[in-house]
C-alpha cells in the first residue's frame, strides 16, 4: 500500500509497471519491501549489507534475484524498466554505493533511473549495528563497532551525509523520496546532512513521512 500510494500521490500513476523503487533493508521490518515492489508491479532494487538477510528473503521467494555487482544491477534495472517487468533485485552491498551509482548514471547519461526512493535501515539504532557506514565492508564494520565504537559513530555520520547528498541530487531531478518512519531523516539531520525544509522550522524535513503524506 505504501508503494502504490506513493506512486499515486507523487507520480500520478495508478499502476507502476516500468517505474523504479530504490530502498534498503531486507531484515525483520524491511524484508517485505521486495515483495511489495513486485505486487505493485514495479522494479524494486533493495540494498542490504548482510548476506544472510538477502539469502533468507530469496529462499522465502520474496526476493527474485541477488547481485553484488553494481554494473549488473544497473543493467537489470534498465532492462526491467524498459520492458516493464516486475522485478525485485537485492543488491548485496551498501545502499550509499547504489545511490551514488545512480547519480553517476544521471551525470554521465542524463538518465534518471529511479522514480521512487526510501530507506529502511534501522536508523533508530544507527550506532549499534542498525546502519553500516559505506566506507567499510560489513565484516569490517562489525569489527570496528566492537573495537572502536566512537570511530564507528563518526563513519556512520559521514556516511549519512553522503547518503543524503546522493538522494538530494536525484530528487532535484524528479525522484520522489519519503521517510519510512525509521528515523533516517532525524539521524541524517543530527549528522549535519542537508535534510531541512527550506523556510520551515527545524523539525520539518524536505522529504515527507509515509505516515502523514502517503498512508494518511
């Protein structure tokens, strides 16, 4: 319902074939995103750093394909988008790399390859394993979290700033991004990312909440 309503509200589209939804997280609360994309008829690309979560969703049948190669992900995205094929593709890697690659595609080809975007990393708990920084691999991140949590926190906040910068560039060209109630925008703001709504008070963000703007 969230994905369908986002399409209706932001894309004025009653059906989402040929549209692309990019997000992250295939864990406990976020695992249904892949299934939702296919039910809604769009192309869903969902990044996840933990291979175990990807394999679990694939085994369940909720996730159609898995790849750790961004070139392959972009090629599959383009193919499914062009042919209007419903697809759920799990990218085994950091979502920041995925967002930055989409910015690179926009900069080099002029193509905006994503229509809808969100995030379901566990940003209510970003410094204790809920969000992994793009600068490190998953296992490296776990080791740093254990050995130097202060450094881990700094890297998470740097990663959040990169995360938002990429989203902002794509949103400026017409992608519609929303907050999924996971404290992503709040933690990004605390990290110093550019998420404030221009001309509004500090508690308002430039991107809407799914509760108020989509489900409401």
